């Protein structure tokens, strides 16, 4: 019974899940494993994600799950006392401490395994997590996945195929449900669970699964074809794109044609125009950024050093306080002999931040007026923010 | 024949006027400072390094300990950064609670500064008044989240605790009370002859210098630059409220004092509006996955803390822990200008100038 309630709670959430899917789905199609576990559903319900392949939303609904899926529908529609059948091996582990119900939504490490809360927060995906193995709310997962990708706003043929697949799957489930209803009426008592399925029911199930599989394959093929044909993002260009173009243009014409290595819009950071600049041209670039009438980035807001293990990177965030035009300028440098020309002569405020990066990451800043350690003691050995840093002091 | 010798003087690391462990190595010619070198790092705990092996929720308590006078805004900047990366929506009620505690925090933080600054300058009683009022705010925070200094109140997606029954009413009562008190304190201090003699025209710099040094907060606004991230790059729900950004004209210690004092009034103004519009019910946590894994990529978000622009730069590789977490701490950047300001000043002005910057060492060293 609780199963039924949870599913009902879960259902309406599914479209919301789907809304968040597109980005993940597209990422996946473009072949990038960039997002770690791109499936939104996977993120929502880790327990489900662990069991199922974390990779693609399509893969989430494995054929097995789909086959079992109609059984679940039957369970939901009909028989309450199928209690034993409703045991969920995938139930979130109860090893977490009981807490505020809200806390589960926080995604805290010790979030409670409160099933109801899980259902509420995780939406359809959480429902999937609950049922995945035996019955298959995973069907709901399949539904979400298909629906999600359908809404992805990707190339048209792909989209149509997916919508079709979703429709077929739904139809198949309805058929199975009808069959189950029939079987239910005939069967006596609560034992009418998934095991004691009548023949027509099973046939319907198999048929549904086959159809769904075929539809999915078609969708996938279409997606691949569509992906190759139209890899372009349908998104409108960022409003900050002109800033980026203008700066790149200026840097190429005024500083050096090769000064810019990469230029992109960082969507995760409010569409920050991000430019990767060659170290040897950085000083000239900095001066241009600050003094050119169109750019006028007079305020240096932050400097960050990052150890990417293959190389080190220093990021300068600059902004024009009047026009609010801002840029993130990255300079990549060798890890063995890291050196980035200092920006302190251009923005005085770069002084301490550069010292901090020198101290913690070991990047040299030629041209810096006073390059000493700033946070660590002067006689410290090593640079703590390096990924391979090991403290020298045996007592530490 | 009278001969003067250069004197090397260590101020700190333990000195009452540094409000933390800051060491200043001064070269003195008589009573005039000829060179000043701040030495920092005594409070360096490696927060950024530690964060690389913690998940995002576990990092929140560390942010409390950076700027321990303004823990709420630090909480917010981290949560906000993660929310931005993951596209998490924060429920209305949580937004209001966040805004209310951040503005209360701003008042509390400025009160600490106000009291201790005047204490440094030799006025004992304002300190007692300031801490009396701050106590009220701290008690309200205590009711809300069970802590008086390190709140650990916000979470990615919302806030940890909803306001207990009657809490909002207490804040509502606090606002007019505080308005009245501020009036009194202004009369008590702001026109005081001795005070004016100590701060007027002291530690002066112009807007160009402030921008070049990357100053933020009242240190920037005292020169007339109207740059407040609450207004210029609105975050949370600040764009819904009316408030002014006070600016100075001379860029001296007195202007910094007046800017901060006026900011407390403006914060009360925001609080008043926020309490009026406070939603009577609703969730305090948004929909957040159980394991917080921002997508691979990076983001830099910044907000206006009582001390200026506090920023959080996250580089994520799609894991539960950040690959690199960098905090842009306003105190760290603001403190840079100190050596420049001190040269040519007398020892007595050192205290006035240093206090005027309003830095918190926990944040400088991080």
C-alpha cells in the first residue's frame, strides 16, 4: 500500500526530473563523461544509481527492469496484500541516523533513510530506487528517462523517436495492466502477486518489453544519427558573448595573433567570458584589459591558482566597475617550472593574492615586487595546495 | 647634538588593537612610521586544502571559522556557489530566512567593529553598548540554530532549521528597538570632538587607489565608489527590497565609520521589509540530491559580506568533494593597503587606521 502511495507521490515529480535531464542527456550524447554521473535520476537517488549503470538515462531502464515492469503495475492497481512481494531490497540503507525529515532533502551525508521523505524529495527517481530490483518502479525510471530525453530539445528525428518509444511503452503497460486486472479477478486472495501470473498477462508483458526495447533501439539509432548531423546547441548565444568576442578580437589584433589559446562562455558561472591566454603575452593582455577604452577592467576581484596535476593554472577575475563587463583570464603553466608574469604592476591588488599562490602552489611571478611566502612560515618546504603535497615534517 | 636612530618595533602578533594575531613590523623615525610590513599567517588553518577532502556540507562549518564575526554570509557564499552549479532552487521561505539572518549578521558584525574601534580609540562605554545590542542578535541566532558564533545554519538548497514559533516576531520587535538605539549611539559618538580629531582626515586614499588595491566593502565605498554587490549584482532576493548604498566622499577613517554606521540603518530597513513579506509557511529546503555532486566545471560567485566582496571559486570534477575551493576573503585583500596607509603616520594613528579597515584575522589567514 505504501508502495502505491509512494508511486503516486513520485509520479507527478517525473516531469520535473525530466526538465533537468536535457543537459545531462546531451552531455552524454556528445560523448563527454564530463558530468561524472550525468543522469539526473541517478543523482536524485544514489541508491538506484549505484545499482544501475550510472551512465546513461537510457541504460537505466534495463530490459530486465522493463520486463518486470508490468508486474508492478498490476501490483499497484490491484492487490494490497501482496506484502511479501513488495519487499524492497533496494530500500535506502537504514544505517543513517534518524533526523529531521527535512534533512533528507539536504543531501547531507547522514541523511535519514526515511522512505516517505525519500519519496517526496527524490520524486519519481526515488520511487525507482525503492523498487528497482523486484517489482519495477524502474519502469517509472524508464518512463522518466524516455520522457526526459524526449524533452531534451535535441534534433527532431531523435526526439520524435523517443516520444514514440515512450508512448509505446506506456501503451504496453496499460495493456499489461488490463491483463493483470483480468487475472486478478480470477485469482483468489492475496497470492495474486507477480509470481502467479496468468498466461495472457505474461504474453502481454513480454510483448511490451519487446516493443519497448525495439523502440529504445530505434530512439538510440535516431539519436546517434541526429547527433552526428546536428551537434550544434539550439541554445541562443549568451548575452555576454559579444564581450567575449570583442575582447578576443582586441587581444588578437592589439597584443599578438596567437595570444589567445581558448575562449569560451562559462555557463556555470553566470556566463562568465573566459579566455585562456599564453603566459608570455599575459602582461600585455593585462595592460590592454585595464587600459583599453572598450574593456576598462580596472578592478581585479580575485586570483585563484589551481593544480590540475597535468599543469597549473592561475585565474584572474577582472571587472569594469562602471559597465560591469567582466572576464576570467586563465594562464596555464608548466608544473615543474611554473611561471606566470605578475599582474601586480597592472593591478596593485594582485600583490598578496599572487604571493598566496606562490606560497601554496609554488607558482613564480616574475615582475612581482615582493614575492615571499605569505601564509606559511618562511622556511616551509613544499607547497601545500599541490595535489601531491606531502608534509616534510615527520611530526606532522 | 640630537641624533635619531631608526627603531624597529614589533606590533603583535598579540596586540589588543589587532583583534587577532597580526604582526606588524614597523620602522620608526621618532614617532613617525617609515615602513610597515604586515606579517600574517598565524591563523592559517589550510581551510582550502582541507576542503578538498570534504564534501560540500562538511565544508560549511569551516566557513563559519573564516570570518567568525560574520559566519552567516560565509555560509551563504558556499551554499550559493554549489546551488548555482547544480541549478538548485531555494524555496521562498528559506530565501527570506537567509536574507534576514545575513542582514542581522551585518548589523552584529558592524556593532562589533563599532564597539572595538571606539575602544581602540579610547572610548570604553560604546563597546559595552555595542555588545549589549549584539547580544540580542546573537541570542536570536542561538534560538534559530543553537549556536552563538559558528552557526553552520545554511545548507545547499536552503537552511537547516525553520524559524521557531514566535522568532520572526522577536526580530520584528528588534528592528524598531535597534533603530532607536542607533540614533542614541550616533548622538553619543559620531559628533564627539575627540573622536573626530582622531579619525577625520586620517588614513585617506582616493577612489583610484581603492580600486587599484582591490578594496571592497566600506573600504571602497568610503571613497565614493557606489559598489555594493547587493545592489550591483543582486543575489538571494535583495533585488526585491529598497535600500540605499551609503558612500563617503573623502576616503578617510571618518567616512568609513559613517558608511558602516549608515549600513546598519539600511540593514534594518531591509529587515523591516523582509519581515513584512515573510511567507507564513513553506519549505525551508529545496530539492537536493542526497549526495551533492556539482557538475564538472567551475564557478566564481561573490556576495557582499560586512567586510566586502567575499567570493567562492569552486573547481569541480563532478565529485562529492571540490577539486579546488578558493575563497576570496575581503579582509585579506583589504589589508594589503595597510603598509601604504601607515607610512608617514604617527604611532597613535596606526590604531585608528588599522581599526578603520575592519579586518578579521580568521578570514585573512583562512
